[in-house]
C-alpha cells in the first residue's frame, strides 16, 4: 500500500482540483480522502505543494524501434516518457520495417512490457506505408494494435482513404492522419513565409495541411469513422476541425507543445532544432491553436517525440531530418505557456494530456477515482528547472537552456514508482 499525503488532486474528467490524500493498492487507486500515516503503509510520499494527477498519456511518439535504435529504442523512450510524467504512450508505425505485420507489432508490444510503463503501438494503414494497399487491419487489431496510422507520410489516394475509413469504422478503431500534401511543399519542415523567404528557401505552404484536413474531415463525416488529425499547426485547419465537429464528424485533433509555444521565427535562432513536420508557423497560427485548445476544438496535447542523432541535425537546414524530442518537456511547457499565462486551468491541461487521449483509444486511464489504475504523476507546478540533460538517447530539442515551471517528482505506473526526481527506477 502506498500513501500519497497532502497533494492537490486533479480530476481531469470532472475538471476539479482539491486537497486530498491518495492511497494505492494492488495497482489501483483504493482511496481518495484524508488518511493518517499509521505505520501500515509500505511507502509514504509527501506531496505537499505538489499536484497529484493521472499519469499522462501521449498518443504520438516515435521510439525508432525496430531499425533506427541509434536514435532511440523502446527502453530509452519509455524512460524519457516516465521522466516526463507519462505512464502510457502510443508508438507510431514508421519504424524499419514498419509495423504493418503482426510479427513486428508483437515485437514492439513485448519490448514495451519490459519498461514499467504502458507502451502501445499503432499499426500502419497501408502495406509498407506505401499508400497503395491496406494492411490486414482486422488481424493487426486482434494482435493488439491500438489504432492505425501512416504518420510521417500522407495518404494521397482518396479511394484508399475511403476504404481505410470504412474498415476502421467496422472495427471501431481510430485512424490518425499526417496531413501534408507534397504538391504544396518544396522544402519540408519549414513554413513558407517571411522566414523562409529571408533564408532564400521555399518551404511548406499551410495549404499543404489545410487541403488534406478538409478532405479527411469530410470523408470522416460521411463514413462515421473516428479520425484524429495529428500535430495540427494551421489556423485554417483548426477552423476546419471546428466545422467538422459542428457537422457531426467524429474528428479529434492533437497539438504539440512546440506548435503552441514557438513560431517560424525560431528557425532563425535554432536552425534545424526548429525544423519539424508540419513546420512552425506564424503567431496568428499559434494563437489559433491555443484558442482551439481553449474551446475544445483541439482535444489533446501530444508530443510527436521524434529523436534524431546530433550528426543528423547538424546537416544543412534543407537536408537535416525534421522532428524534435518532447516527452521530457511537454508537461512543463503546458504549465509555463498555457496555465501560467491563463489560457487553461491546470485541470484543463491535465485533461488534454490524460483523459482525452484515453478516450481516443478507449483506455482505462486518465481518471482520478477509486478503482482507476494506479498510474499517477506527481509534480510541483511552481518549481523552476532548466532544460538540459535528457533520458532519451537524443537531445534534439529547441528548448535546451529554457527555464520552465513544473517539475515532475514521481511517476507511478500500476502502483509502482517508475521515476523519482532525476532517476528512473529499474523494475
């Protein structure tokens, strides 16, 4: 039995916060209220001044395993997740080989079981992620696929998109879409605008995203499929999702911390560390993302944790790979950029990072009530820290050196401490 004393308990489902003790037993929450430390508890944690919330859930991570483990592997990715307060992650399918076969999916899930947190995985929508032929979605779902995505590569064949949505609706699984039409991109990872023109680069038009979001929102409306718009970045795309929801489409959207924090200007200072797909856009786009979070158009915050080696990121801007790591800074960026600035309450932030992601994948998490899983994050919302060393194998982050508020103290998964202060505990 574990007793967590005196924390500010956040219930993201009810969007409430209150002072209480929390008791864990048999991997679950067995009590929320006032409890005395009577000497019968195996562990007692002093959570005074801290927030006690459901473990965070990230529906969009790249652990590069199998095939690209010099960037990250499932073990190091899970340690980074635990350090960031995440107890559940959903891996993307664009590994080498991609997760388009049961054998590859089983490998990821079995390796995930060794980590101490919940490592789930999507499977690919198309065979080889080539956008030509559907995978055996039914077989992959039966083998444990949480959902389906060709993240990293847009699906350009509308007939395949319709076929995939109909099959996903039949199986009642979500599809997640990377929305960037290559017709409107010359150099990916950099927004086509004032900064790209200053650099003499023709980048990625917002139209690349907007056009596919419009297409897939309408197909989702007509097929009744659960569709998630990944890493949304454009003001027009936010409005398209808003409209689709009003029309009755079962569409959700996720936004990354880097997209609600940074703009295209970051490329001038950070170079390749500010290069990602979709790219950082304008201040008007950034504020539209924040408004989308506020009014519920954007349901979730997801990191798109994308590790790359230092050598890869040191290449020229047009040659370096897109993407940054994000698991270890996501919560603090949410607190610093959204809660501290009055855009979201703490309960709303935790809802976007736990309850809503759990809803997308029908997970038994993101809740703070008796009987819920003993998956918790305990963090001090006011403690400042400087972004520096990472538990990830990679360090490709534009936030190195930033001072952020919100320090994770413990991460607990299944009633067991998997992270404490700056040290990940091994199972």
